C-alpha cells in the first residue's frame, strides 16, 4: 500500500481537470466531436485516481468499521459544499428550478435512464458515481470483511462488468457510460491498483511501453466508438479503465522529473484546482459564448479565467471547509 504524496499524480489530476475543460471548449465552441471523445478518458482518470488515493482510508474502514463515520464526513466536506454552489448556479442560468433540481441534489439523476427531463448539469453524472461509491463501497467492505479487500475489489469489478455486458442491449450508449450504478467499478479499479502498486511500479519501461500502446489503441478506437453501439461502448469503458490505471502507474513513476519547490507547487496548485475547474468550466464557457466577443471568447482567455476563478474558489471557499474535516484517531 502507498502512503506518500505523489506529485506526479497531482500533475495527472491537473491534466485531467484542465483536459476536460479544454476538450469541452473545443467541442462546444469549435464543434469538434472528436474532443468530446477525449474528455471521456479524462473523467475516467479521475475515477481511478479517486480509488487509488482513497485506498488507505478505505482500508481503515475495513480494519475498523467505526472509521466509516470519519470517512463519510471527510468525503462530504470535500465534495458536497462546492457541488451545491455549482448546482445552484447551473439551475439559475438554465432556469430549471423544478423537480429535476432535487434529482441532481440527491445525485440520482442518472440512477435510471431518462430520469431527468433536462440534463442541464451535464458534468454531475461523474459526481453521482463518486458519491454513491463513497456511500456503498465502505459498507460492502464492512459486510464482507472476512474476505481480503483486494478480492472484494475484484468481485465488485467482475459483478458490475458482467451487468454491463449482459445489459448492453438494454441501455443507450450514454447510459452505459454514465449510469450511476453501472460505473461504480471504475473507482474500484483504482482501489485494486493500490494493492499491486509496489509490485508493478518497478517495471517502469514495460509500464511506459504498455501505456503508449494503450494510448494508440484508444485514439484509433474513436471511429469504432462513434460508429457502433452496445457492446462496443462496454469495450470502450474497459479500455478507458485499463488505460487510466496505466496512466496512474506512469505518472507515479515520474517523481524524479518533478524537482524543485516551484515545480512541486505548480503540480499541487493544479491538483487543488481540479474540482472547481470540473464543476464550473461550463458556466464560464457559457458566459464567454453569450458575450459574443472574439477577444473574450478564445481558448487562452478561457483558460486564464478558469485558472483565476478556480484559484480563488479553492483559497476562499474550499480550503477553509477542508480544514474543518475530522481526522482519523491514528493520524
């Protein structure tokens, strides 16, 4: 199990956060559907990273079930306050104060197909997966704590993978990819990786080679993904999950490249911004688009505004709340 801070993973988190924001800009503003495809991978990286970095806390629950309360509070302090602010913003600018608002509020908008009339808070699907994983997986570990945790992760992944395979004809491509209870396994992949990390991390050249091969396969799978449905979407999900695991291994292996406090601070800053970048980038894009001003509505300005807004949000909203989170007794 890993216990140290990885600046390489901070960098990967930052790349994933801004990757989603930039690919969405290129998709919505420049109408390039190819970039929407790449945004799917960046979100998948978030899932695997979450499972990987939270593994130590999940093991605390596995060993001592009373730690579940601290885990829940820590996760909810981290995710829910800013989510509520973003939800209110999205609801206000889209004028959707109706029953759909409460579905987003309780993270159930993707629990079943076509559950909302207007999916106006589009990025919330991944947060629903995260929140229900935080809720369900610790209980799963407690109930079956006679079984080794890595085996529980494997069983969890196999069961949900089989559900997707068996039901691939019953759901749309979008729901296969974003349905809350179909996608909990993505975070479990990160949790599982943490158990094999120390064994795999030493094979640096092999990891880089396989990561490169998987990236090439992922890029070339784009046409297959857009021209097919059903089981091909399931294959895409598996490919994204495996590639995300290899990217985590790769970036955790580049620590030797991240030298000096300035570079480390940059990586850390990017990592702390990712949540607000992910939640608010579409809102910023919305106001830039309706401004209809060429000098404002461009990628460089968009990134600059996003960086500034996210820095302010973390410093004055997220960080004070994070300081209030309870700690585990052994910390």
